[in-house]
C-alpha cells in the first residue's frame, strides 16, 4: 500500500510540474514593442513591360520581445475592408527593408483577387512569426493598379522539345523554344497541344518532355510504350501527322496523347451541321486558322475535333455573340470547363477569318475578324 501511495504522489507531483511548465511556456514570449512599417509610396501602377523593376519598397523596425527569438518576416497583403481574411504573403527576408518588383506584386494581386486595370484599395503589414505565434505591424494603406497577367507566366509549364518543333514555328530539340504544356490547376498535371507536320522519316515526329526550359530533369517513355515516363527516357514518336492533345502527370510519371484535328461546324456555316470546315495550322503565328468562311446571324457554330463530339471548343456556359476583332477565351469541353452545350454566334453576317490559339491550355483564345 505504501508503494502505491508513493507512486500516486510522484505522479501527481509530475503532473503539477508539467502543468506549471506549460503555463510558463505560454507566458514566455511577449511582444514588448510592436513593429512599425512604412512604404516609399502609397499609389502603385504596375507595368508588365518593366516587370523586373522595383515597384515599391517597404522599411520597418522589428518587434522587440522579452526573450531572444529567431523570427520569420513576411509582408502580408489583403483587400481593404476584409481584415486580411484572405491574404497573400511575400517573404521579407531578415533585413529591415524589402523591394518588390512589378511582376512580384502583380502576381500577389492576381492571387489575392484584385481587379486588373483599375485601382484597388489594398492593405499591407509586416507579419512576424515566432513558432506558431504571429505579431503584426501597423497597417499601410495602398492604392494598387495591377495589370492583366500574361497567362504564359502565371501557370506552371513543361516543355515538349522534339524533331517536329522547327516546322511548327519553334526550334528542333530546344526546350527553351518549344511548345509547352501548362498546368491550369497548378497541381503538377499538365496538358496542351502540339502540331506535327510529318512522321515519314525515322526521326520525324519525335518528342519528349523537359522542365525549366532545359534538359536536366527531362522525361521520356520508359520503353514499354504504355504511357509511362522515366527520367532521360526514350523519345516518343507520333504515329501519324496532325495535332495532338497531350496530358502529362509529372509526379505519377504518366502521359497520354490523342489526335485532335479541329474544324468549325454549325448551321451558321455554309455546310451546316453536315460537315466541318477544318482549321489549318500556321507556323508563323502558331495559331490555327480558317482564312475565310461565310457566317450568318440566324445560326450558331462551335468547334470540334476529329469530326466527332468528344472534344469541343465552346463558350463556358451559354451562347456567346462574337464581335469582329475581339478575342475571347474559349473552353474545351473534355476538360470539364463547359456547362451544357453552348454555341457561338456572330452579330453581323459576312465572310470571316477565324483564329484559334491553343498554345496555352490555361488560356485558349478565339478571334474572328470580318473580311
């Protein structure tokens, strides 16, 4: 019995000591002096042309704590009035100042949901992290005008170098000058189109996948021709000439490739719903083009691949009227970005040039021009 009592007494003592230590830990870190931050300007108009130049500079004094700590500093941005419920952080380093370029700040504004090409009321502050605790400076009020970001720079991408690329308007076997597959969801899954003009020769129509516009880290077929990739794998050869829709899961090391030759069809076209008028690839512009087609205002049209309905370029959710010279974003039904089965229309009857730009799977573009 005495041993049991001694054990219980020791256990209770340890619990009391542990509790005191936890209480002490919670009271250890105290902010004695709050950080103070400022910026060299309060109105910023961002410009993609000078994206690498400094747009704004912040300076601050660090917070002072009652004990020595190793903090992490970030500049936090939010839409004014939202109390930083949605915010974007930019690493502030370890110094007392940070310059942010036009491109960096614009990317932050894009992720934040700021409206491009108009003024946005933005709040900024220094966020200091000590473990799981956060300490904040005063809030700086900014007026920021972002630009519409170039989607080629916003979304992750891999490169598709190959022997086909020169004829497609790029350069053969050059990762930095080849078509790209983009990841619209930014999840290491890439997709997009390439155009292959010939597969006649032994070396024609071959390609593989590279990253960072260079050869280190490239992937090719694992030798089984079953859609599996491996580092420095074999070249992949297209079976026939034409346009290919390619998907790559970079993490899972898998790929797929299907033929996808597009045309326009609909009762707004001369051949109605009976047949397609096919696009022709233009290496000079890297776009698909129908140089002249008559379109009426009473009918509608859409774009489909392989004279079939499995892949269609359409408006996102409802019929859309196209105006001459105005480019619009178009959506690929097989990517589950289209609701229903919408069509395109024109507001004026006549002969039109139609251009389809599919070089970026995060931003397919359609432009019609009245002749």
